[in-house]
C-alpha cells in the first residue's frame, strides 16, 4: 500500500488553515457580511447627492456615520466579548440595517435633512465582522506552539486580504447597482447582504469564542502596556489610506478622468490584497515588533512612488502602476500590527481590542482625507501625494519609538 502524504506536506498554508473544522462556514458568512462595508458609503453618497443635488450634504451625512461608528463600535465589541458574538451581533446588525433602510426611505420621501443624519448614525451599531472573524481564528489557533503561531499568521493575512478585496469590490458593486437599477439599490442590497452574512456567521456556534463576563475591575485594552503606541500606528496608517483616496480622485479629475479614479484606487487595493496573501505564506516573525518597524519602513519608502510619478509624468496610467506597487506594503503592515494587537489584548477582550484598532484606522482616514483636501486646495493634486508620504513617515517614527513597549508579556 502506498504511503499517504500528510496534509501539511502537500498543501499550502491556506488549504491547511481552512481544513480547520467550521472555518469555511464562518468565513463564508463573514465575507458576505463584510462586502457591504465597502458599499454603504458610496451608495449613500450617490443616493443622497442624486436626490438632493448636494455632495456637501452627502459627505456630511457619511462623515456623521463615521464619527458615530468610532464612538459606538468599541462599546458594541465590548458587549460581544462579554455576552458572545451571536447574542450581540445579530440584534446590533438588525438595528444597523433598520438605520440603512430608514435612510433609504427618508431620501425617497424627501424627508428633512436632519432625518438623514439620524438614520445614518443608527448604522453605527454594525459589529466589526472582521474583528469577530479574527477573534475566532485566535480562539482556534491561539496556542503557544509554532504550528499555532504559523496558522494564526496565515489567518491574519487572509483576513487582511479579505478586507482589501471587499473594499475593492464594494464600491464597484455599489456604483453599478445605483446606476443600473435605481439610486437606492446599493443601500438596499448592502443591507440584505449584511443581515444575511451575520446570520450565517452567528449560526456557526462551534467556532465561536466563549463569552467572558467582565468584573468591575476589568481594565480596558487601552491600559495594556504597548497598546497605545499600536493605536498610534493604526491612526497614522489610516491617514495614509484616507489621503490616498481623496488625492487620487482629485488627481484623476484634474486630468479629466474622474470616472477612472475608482479603478485606479482598486489597483492599490489589489496590490495590498496580493501582498497580504503572499505574506501569509511566509514564516511568522520571531520578533514581531521588529517586523512591524520593517513593514512601516517599506510602506514609507513605497509611498514616495505615487508622489514622484505624479510630479514627473502627469499620467494616470503611470500613477496606477505606482499605486499598485505602493499598496504592496500596506497589508503586511496591517497584518503584523493586528498580530501585536492580539498579543497585547487581555484574554476575553479580543473583539474590543481589534475594534479599537479599526476605530483608530477610521479616525486616521478622516484626518488623512481632511489634510489631503487642504493640500490639494493650496498646492494642487500632485502635491497632495505628499500627505500619505508624511503620514507613512509618521507611522514609522511612532512604530520605532514604541517598539520597546511591544515587548510586553503576551496576554493571559
């Protein structure tokens, strides 16, 4: 009889990862729920601007939703840790879906502007589905063995690639639905996908981390040694993302190709997605703090490519190639940073810890967008690419300065 070949010898890390019982089922539900995250913002802007004729109003409404999410998301994640994913995520999603549908109705019925802000703010209860998925991987592969460390590294890389994929496909799907069907179609389809995905995800109880009731003396993850410097890294990295988006749109518009901006930005996400998948096949770092600093250095160097290309060529095609290369450093940075967040977050508070990291990213995106817009107004779209360069350099400085604190003992 021929000798059988062990799975670990004849398969890739991703095949081994999804051989984990229950992994494919909860991943499917999570991907369905995560796709609308890239749809809602674009759908709301198209729907509101088309009905009210004001991009300023549309932008203000979506900014309000972003601010509300930054405030509410950590509390939602804390409840998820305390009472369990299924018990909290489903009703929280139902509230958020009602908010999306209320926004749709208010726009359709030409309700007063304040109702749009109130409705979109209600979507802030949307649970951090990516964080819940990462918490499940940590629950399944959170052991001290090298095999568990390798599996968790691969899982975090996959989750980051999934984030990039959803934010790459989401805006395209939203724009298509809103233009091909009716202006409210993107919001409606996104709400249905979100509720369906969360229900499928929550139904997978076998892989759900156990709830961890907190005592009155339980500390916030922010008070854990090394956590605040990590949040600073995520904040400055988010500024890179926010600036890249607004500056690229302005640059394409200045060249008379504003409609191509989405495709150009999708290339940046593609570079990050591919890099994330490849990074997941590499060995996890022995010194994760040092690896993070190296990733930040690579990101700071590569972010100079769009600036140099915009100044030297004035070509949107050349810029697309530069963004593709620049995106290659963002996923490894995010994966390594999330790995450190998982290690520094106290046991039983993983959802809260990772949601705080995502909140820092959202705050950085808002800051980067605002700074990018100011530089565009004062110096032109080409010089706007100086903002992501400075933001990436700031992330490198913060990461290098905080490396000593990353050596805190792992969570217990």
